[in-house]
C-alpha cells in the first residue's frame, strides 16, 4: 500500500518547506509514500526524502525541456536513489522516462484500455520507444481525446465517462 502525496496548490517558497511538508506526512502514516514533485528544487528534496523509510517513490515534475528526464536518471544515480520507484505521469513523460529507468506510469487511459496501457508499459520497459508511439497513437490517444471534449475539463471528462459506463 502507498499514498501519492501532492504538494499544496500554492506550492512552496523554498526546498525546505517542500521537504518538511512531505517528511511530516511520511512520518505520520504507516504505508509507503510516493511524492509528487512539481517544482524546480526537486533533486534536493528527493535526496533528503529518499533517506526516509516510508518514502518509496516519486513522480518528477512534467517537462518538455530536452534532456530533462536524462537529468532525472543521472540525478538518481548521482544521489544513490535508484531504490525509489520512479513513476512517469502520462504517456509523453513515460516515453522519455521508462527507457531511462522509470518503472511505472500513471494515466487515465488505464481505466478504459488497460491492455493497451500494459502493452505501452511493456514496450517502455524494453526501451522500444517506436512501439510505445504505435500503441499510443493507435490505442491510447483515441480514448484520451475524451479529455478535450470540453476545453478546461481535462481529467473530469474521463471521470464522467466512467460514471456513464457504471464505473
């Protein structure tokens, strides 16, 4: 069992505030903690949190900056944090992260097309980015278009679709 812990909506003014927030939560619960890092000082915070026994994984900030996920992988090696579960947030991040050492990814599409998401993940674990793109384009993207049905609703569209299907 684990809990994904998100930062507060307003974020943190500095790395110390971020560290204290996640550390205090990890101290008071008795299950694994996966921290959702969305700020520029994530390596410092993750290094310090990685020493806490309840912190078992992380989701790094989303980035379209070339080389960002290569830097995540290098930071994990440099900081000795390869024992943490690296989770990518969506298909785009997973295409860049799974071949570099991420072990999992999260997506709303799994509620609709779990076998496609498993195939995508398996290809990522093999480092086969071309096959990941093929699965995404042909089997996952068509389902995720529901997110854009009404601009500004994002994940709410997926939740509504699940409710309509009885889920």
